[in-house]
C-alpha cells in the first residue's frame, strides 16, 4: 500500500465514515439550513469547506441530534452553539496533545522494526488503540462532569453567584525560562516542559486543587482551601523546584472572588497571583493579605517591603514557609 493509500485508510479509520457530502448537502440531510450547519461547523473549530466534499453520514446524524435537542426544548440555540464551541476547542487541544505524544512512540516503533514508516504504524494504532481510548475518553468526561456538578452544588449559592466563587488562585512559573529555552534544542525543551507540567499537575491534584491551564513555563491552579493551596505551593517548590532536571520555580497565591467561565477563571486574584509569582525569588512562595489571614500555625509568615505591582499599586507580599517541626494530620 503506497503512502497516499495509507493516509486515506488512516483518515477513514479515525473518522469511521466515508466523506460524501458538501455543506449544503449535509445541512439538507440534517434538517437545518446551510447557515446553521456552517455556524456549528465553525463553532467546532473547522474552516469552511466551501463546495468541497467534507462530510459523511456521521455528520448528518450529529446535526440531526443537535437539531432535535433544540426543537424539543432540551437546549436553547445559543446554549447549543456555546457547548459546541467548548467541545471543539477542548477536542482540538486533546487531539494535538495525543498526536504529539504518539510521535515519540511511532519513532521508536519504526526504529525497532515494528513498522516500515510512521504512517504505517499510525494506521495500526488507529485500528487497535483508538477504540480503547474512545471508551476511556467518554468515561473520563462523565467523571469530570459529575465532579464539576458536585462542585457547583456544594457552593449552595444564589443563581447569580453560581459562576462567581471564593477561591485561592496559584500561579507557578519556571525561573529564567527564557534564557534556558534558548540553550536547549526543540526535543529537550519539549521534554522539560512536559516534566514540569506533569509533575505540577500530580501535586496540585493530590492536594485537592484543579489545574486550570498550562502556559509552557507556567501553570495556573485553583483551590477552595487557602491552606491546601499553600501546601501545594510549598510542595511544588520542594518537589519540582529542587529537581536537578528542572529549573527553580516561583509561586504566587491570592484569595478572593473569581469568575469561572469557558473552562477558565478570571478576576483580580488571578492577576494578583501572577504578579506575585513574577516578583518572587526562585523557589519561594508569596501570598497576598487575604490568603495570609486564613493560614494557621502550620506556616511561617514574613511580610516583605512594599513594591509596585502593575494594576495593584504598592503591595507588601508575604513570604510563607512550612513551620519547622509542624506536622499536618
């Protein structure tokens, strides 16, 4: 099988469908107007295919399902598009992450003689690994959906407060990352970033926090408990910043009301946490007054001289550390 045939087989295996319809044709078969079909397609993150054949029967079924939900009053039209956009952006990131992760294994498999080319091995993986991961993906989505619903219910807030909540925001970034990245080749830089993100995510999750997003050399997380967020920050310094294969890190913490939208968080605490991390010394944790006020005897606190923080005026950061001899239960 030549390269072109392998590529077509790989696409067919992943889509599990034959492309046979244009935008107008898939809209007609799905029971919607061309503009609605185009709107959903754009929300999913794909460019307009024009008159190109780009859709199959699975796309028709998807459109019918969405349209049926709108007609039956299950979801409003605007809500449907917003959820579609969330799905598209999330899946695009997931797909890129999966492909970049699999490339390393494809290279090793080809080097070990398990396949003649990466494309050939990718086709084999699509046949054997994709179905298993698809089942896992659905399971993990349901688990996270249940966890998100439980967090919302636990707030016990009024309707207008459901997307605004008191949280402690943590912002951790690698020290001197720019100069370091200039001295590494692409593979070493990618490996460093992956180690940083992986280790940070494990520590944050273990303390009951949630990773909101990663930015290559930085990670943003939230926790409903300021003490837990502070323990996490100190763990990051102790277990990530002290590693020989990773640079030192700096962590800023701020507590207050944040807005949760579009899978992200917004508000003054987010900005303040980032500002604090940028002025922290290597392998240090700086917190704001609101976070410091909630911390008990477990932590040593020391106020630093005021310094200007963009958007916040002069602020006196507070450095925290674990009190010697103190053990949490």
